[in-house]
C-alpha cells in the first residue's frame, strides 16, 4: 500500500523483502512459513483522493479491514502474524486484528478466571515519527502519519472503529522509540494521551538497551503481549536510504539489531510488521536486505 504516503514506491516494499530472501531465511530458523501473498489494495491512479486532510480514507479503511481479518485469523490459528509494508497506515489493520484476537480470547477465558491482561495488547512503535496526527492537525493529509493515533482511538471513525470498537490499544500500553521528527500540533497528542515516548535524546543519554528494556516492561504490564511496529525510517538513512521520509540522526545498524534481539529474547512479542521500505529510493535493495536481517533478529537469530 502507498495510499497513505506522500511519495510513491512503498507498495513495492513487500516484493523487495521477498526478493531479499525473507521466507527462505525464516524457514532456516525452523519456522513454518505461510505466505498469504499481497493484500488487495486500490491503486491511487483509479481511486478518488477524497478529503484533503485524510487522503484515500475510504480505500485505506477497506484495506485495513481486510488486513485485520487476515491477521486475526492467523493469530486465532496460533501463528505469529508478520505484516510487510507498504506505508505505515497498514498498522491500523494489523493492530485491529491483534486487538480483536485478544479481545475474543479474553472473553472466552473470563469464565476460567483469566486476568484482565489477557484481553489487552501492548504496542512497541519504533519510528522516527510519532504517527499521531489526526486530520485536523496533519500538515499533509497523509494517513501514514496517523496510524498510532487511530489505534488509540483518535481520528476518523472509519479507522478508529474497525471491528466496531475503540480504542484498540490503551495509550498507557504504548511505547514509541526513536522519535526525532514530530509535527507541532501532533506534539500535544504525544504528550497528552499517555503514550510513553523515547526520543533519540533518550537513546543517546541512556543507551538503546535501557530504553528497549523499559519499553518492554511498559507494554507487557497487564497485557497478553505486544505487537512490534517497525518503520525503517527509524534507522539512520546512511544505513537505510530506501525510505520515503528519511530523517538524519537515527538509530545505528547495531542499535537496531540489539533492539530486535532484546525483543526476541523477551518472549512477549505476539506479532510484527515492518513498513516503509521504498525500493525507488533504495540502493541495490540494501534497505530491504537490512529489514530482513532485523526481522530475523526479532525472530530469534543470534550471532552464536
């Protein structure tokens, strides 16, 4: 999907990740990989733009609804959903599907005395941007700048209420890591909603290890586990040039791997998505190759 982005090309990201050997490498770790193919997405050439402050809203909502159903079904079957992007607006669908999975599982277990946490989902959001705009605050109208806001219940009802309820995630169970580019009005949403934000200054001062460990503690408290949403623009553009919205001063190659290794070690990750790989902007597919390496680290690959 590239309906939510301002720059074309991220719709080719999933193909670039497959070309970089993702399925084969996951199989080498011992996983049984089921590739469900690409989710059906309307093309910008044939779809109406719609509202200027929420471009392609209807089409994105339809795609996210389809994705949510696929994610929920995979989770219901005991699989680990891994979603490839595409622009970051797909996270609305991924998180909706996982939230619905735990909501239904928790309801079924309530009679057996299960804790309330079995119904709740945490989210670790690794990104240069907060993605917490709403149409009224967005300077571009691009929905890939809104998915985290939608997931905590802020934004257009078509996106916040997939599955018939909102929010999908309690803001207190959300940790954003790697922030270094936040819009002026968006800043109030980050500060006022209760999400936990760790900027690049926090990483510089405390180290990535301390930040990711605290984030895991936050999103694991009173939850059934956490969803990991990784935007490749969190990584410094010197290492990951193939993204649509690069921002200097990002996390390094080794910091990114360390974060994924610690996430994998936690045993709390229930699902993952990796987004915003743009082959048009890339150099000989190096960003997609790095993305595959990071997925491998999150899924258990270690040096020894």
